[in-house]
C-alpha cells in the first residue's frame, strides 16, 4: 500500500518537472533571440556611428572645397578687374593720344 500513495505524488512531481522544463526551454529559446537582437542592435549602432563619422568627414571636405572655390572665384574676379582696368587705361591713353595728335596737327596748321 505504500507504493500506491507514492505513485500519484511521483506522477504530480513528474508533471511539475515537465512543466518547469518546458518553461526553462521557453526562456532559453527567448534568450537566444534576445541575445541575437542585442548583437544586431550593436551592429546597427556601430554602422550608424560609422555613417555619421563619414557624413561629418564628407561635410568638412565639402566646406573646405567651397572655401577653396570661393578663394579661386575671388582671385579670378580680382584678375578680371585688373584686366578691365588695364584695358580702360589703354583705351583712355589711345583716345588722349589721338586727341593730342589732332590738337598738335591743328596747332601746327594754325602756325603754318
């Protein structure tokens, strides 16, 4: 008779152990995806950081190129202004020379 009450108890304990084992399996199966998610999030975070660094570097390069382009444009404008001044002086000198030669010709015609 002693074995009769022991069987339901063992059966109950076996069911409880099976349930506990099932819970542990569920927790373990959830732990692995959570760990994988953590790793994937870390990879994504690292990728985002790398992209941000590349964008920052690219932005700095673009700013440097814009600054150089502005310097070149300013130098070209100064060069163009200098050329225009030289052309203007040449034109004014030619006109003054022509007027002077006409004036000299007129004066010499008067004295002749």
